[in-house]
C-alpha cells in the first residue's frame, strides 16, 4: 500500500464548477501536510499548506482529518488555468516529504 | 521563482554508461534533494543533503550516489545507468525542515532516457 493515496482522475469539470480532491495517508506520525500543483512537464510548486483547523486561500480550501488520516482540497469557481495535477504531500519526520501520485484536473470552457 | 537550475535538461544515454546530473542554487539554502518522478508514482526521494559534505539516502537510493562540495551545487551520479533509471529527475531546495521556511522549491527537471 502506498503511503499517500490519491484518486488519479482525471476530473473533467466545466468552468465555474466546484471540485474536491481527497487524499489518505497511512503513517499516523505524519507531521505536516501540503498540496502542491504541477503543470504539464513542469516542476511541482507549493499551492498551500494544510492546517488542522482547515484553511482557505481565495478559491482554495484545504481540510485535514487526523483521526481518519484524510486530507482534502476544494476548488471553487474553477478556472481554465486551474488545469494541472494536484499532489498531496505529507512530511513524516525531519525533512522528508512523501508525495502522492497526483490527481489530474481538466477544466473545460 | 527560487534560483534553481538543473543541467542537462535532457539526456539520452546507453545502458552501462555513467551519468552525472547537476543542481545549482543561488538561494544559499542548506537543504538540497534529488527526486525521481515516474508515471503512477509520486516523486520519490533518492538522496538529500543537509549541508556541505553531509548527505543521506532516500527511499530509492540504490544505483545512485551524490556529492555536495559547495553549498550551491548538488550532484547526482548514476555509476552505470540502467533502463529502469529512465525518469524525470527533480532537484529541490529548502531553507529549513520545519516551521514557516520549510517549503521545498523545485528545479525545472532533467529528462533522462537510458536506452
């Protein structure tokens, strides 16, 4: 079983739609949680950190459920420019990050 | 954007040849990492460095070695390339491992094909 599991998608949604991605992690000792975004043939870039109380950044909302070892990302009012692969990332200990394989989002006009 | 460059950006080589990939940063960050990315897998850590001459193994280190003789440069070497090492290789840097400055910034990647 992979340490970080994501639905690979693709999620095909129209502009303006709300879409949610889920991620589960297996190591209960995981300390920090992130969503990274990766455009096609580009490097990953940090989208947002995920805090225990949940956090929002504009149209993006991240939630963490430690009891269920579950992380989510909600995107409201999807834009064409949101099309990318979204990577769920967990920091276990020290400086090591564990990446999920990613969820593909395609926003269509 | 963080100042990270990787060279070469693309390379095709033959099985059994040695290959060295270079990562160069201008941010003076202490931590540097090498990952590989393959379809169906997340990025997987190969090796990382926590200072000049200080390195440690990641989860997929077999067949790879690294060196860091200067803060700004982190080299990844495939001593004898195999077809299973065909992948996209990303270098990353971070200022710290915890707190507000622990974001990892990634280089543009190197596409390596081993025939």
